[in-house]
C-alpha cells in the first residue's frame, strides 16, 4: 500500500455498497466486527472496482473516511 500520513488505517472487507445518483455509501466490515461507513463518489467506487467481499483500507483523517486498495 502507498505510504500515508494518516495514522488511522484499518484493513477490512466491503460489506455492502449502495449507489445513489452521485455518491455511493460503502460499508467496510473490520475484523473485530465493527462497520465503518464511507460516502464516496460513484465514480470513485467504479474506479476502485469495489464489490462486496473486496479487501480495502479505511483511512480516517479528521472527519473523512478514505478507501484505498493494495
């Protein structure tokens, strides 16, 4: 994974994706059973080729949750 300055990086799996007209709500399931919700653009979700079960990183910086892939 690319090195980031963010300290809160959590590896998990996409539990669900709910597409809207412009944004997608992505729920990431962490190993401890905790779910993190990220609202990203629909275009970003498509570029990341997100699908249920795909491993991603939830990267938290301030009030944002950013998703990343290996």
